[in-house]
C-alpha cells in the first residue's frame, strides 16, 4: 500500500551487539537501493530515517527482507512515523527522569501488543526499575542504568511474548526531531 510520501524512522533490533554488526553506511545504501528517499542514520545503533509512500508495516517488511538478503542479518525492524514518536514523547509517565537523567529512561518499541502480564516482570526489577505501557512501546526507568539491570530485552520479550528494541530518551527525541525537519 503506497500513499503520500512522509518521513519514517526504522529501529533495528539487536544490531551492533553480540557480533551482529551492521555498518550504518551500508544500511543507508541498502535503504537508498530500496527506493527510500534521503535515508540517514542516527548513531551506530540501528536507527534509520527516510522518506517513503509506504505504510510503516510495509516499510518494515521490506527493510527486514533486504537486511537479511544483502547483509546476512535477520533482525526485526520497528518503523514509526512522526505522530507515533510524538505520542510516545507526550505520554511519557516519567517526565522528571526524562529531564534529569534521559540516558536511563528507555522507550522499548514493540512489534505488536504484549501478550503477557507486565506484573510478570516485577521479580526482575530489583534495582528500582519501573515499567509502564505506552503507545506501541514500554517506558522503562533504569535508575542504576540498563547495563546492570536483570531486566533484559530477552526477558521482557519472553514474558510479554512480543519483540522489541529499546532506545534511550535522548535518541527518541532526536529521532522525532529528524522526522520533523
């Protein structure tokens, strides 16, 4: 389904960790090869912005297939438009943390609706972590930092039966800015 061209953000899951390397210049070239307009990357953590007439789900499918075929990496791609990112920013239940320690606040963008109980994650929240559900995402506050937490993406995905990829609050804001410009 094609429509009027708009800017989208693609968030790749689990790249540039654990030996799953995606060079951002290669990702940008791959996107251009798919006919996506003015692709640009943000950081080296699998963030791509581009213009397209495709709906977000179709853009995600095409990117996933091309990344697997051309780069040899199977990864989930969560695609969001500006309105979706603005909703995530506007509905943040942790405004003080976003202002004071944005690198410890994460938005975990989900591939679909969670099919599990958020309360099932409570036993892993031993360092003061807090989780709230948001529009197409989870908000996760890591007061001690995500690197020392037992609340991993793998645990969250297994308990909630949904795939996801997390970005810190600074990155979410920068992605929204890129889509708005």
